[in-house]
């Protein structure tokens, strides 16, 4: 199973040719672990939400897998049948794009936010709920325009958008390989999968 997502077509192809369920499950676990570790690095207590983050990661992954495989079976059951483990492994590759965004986000925080803003966010997270802390942080940024380096923020958003696009390409490649569909049907199935996943209560 090739993990080089810089070549999405080859990576997805290898996942279907040599599926690895254990490796796929590990890949799903990496983003929440990175998120938890990052919070701890910045002094935020993540122990209370660790189990929830890990559970949510697996629930989201299996929901995506179920949606993709169901759509593929409805599109062409004959060509889809017998490719479940391949789809399982291929979809796990998307977790690498999520992991990349999380790592870049953690590295970008001190480049985007002023030290005082980071300290304020840390204090707010310790004394309030997540929603309340985010509200306080938003008010702090609004009252202190210099709290954010807008140039670095724009650069980060462009980079994150590029990585997210890579994730969508991986999803498309997986669906195309799973269904053996032509380009347009594969694009439509990809869009349908994204919409359905967005509507699920997860």
C-alpha cells in the first residue's frame, strides 16, 4: 500500500491492489492524536475530549466508507462487488491530508497569532467552554486588529485549501477506481458523497 498521496492515482491504485486494513485503521487514528498532542503542546488540557475526538474520527471515516460503497453499489454493483477492503484502504489515505492540515495548523499558530493572543486563547480555553472560549477569542481579535498576521493567515489558508483539494482528488480517485466509472459519473458520485456526508449528524 503506497502512502505517497502526492501521486493520488498511484496511491489509490496500490490501496486496491494491496489493501491493508490495519494500516488504514492506524491512518484514521493519526489526525486526532496529532490534534490532541498539539493542544497539549500549547498548554490546553485535551484529556477530557481525547476519547471523543478519536471516536468521532472513526465514526466519520466509517460513515464516509458506507456512503461511498453504497453509492458505488447503486451505480454498478457488479463492478463494485469484492472491492470493499480496497475502498477501506484507499479512503484511509484521505486521513493523511487531514493530518497534514493539522500539523501545518499547529506550526502556523505562532506565525499567525501574536504571543499575547495565544496566551489569551490558552487562558480562555481553561476557564470556559469551547464555544465560550471561541467567542472570547473572536472579541479579543476584533478589539486588537494587530493580533493576527493577515499575510501569514492568507498564506496558510491557501496552503490548507490546496491540501484539502488533494483530499477531494483522492476521494474522486477512490470512487473512480471502485466503480470503474467514466470521469463525469465519478465526479457526480464524488459530489454526492460530499453532500451526503455533510448532511449526516456527525
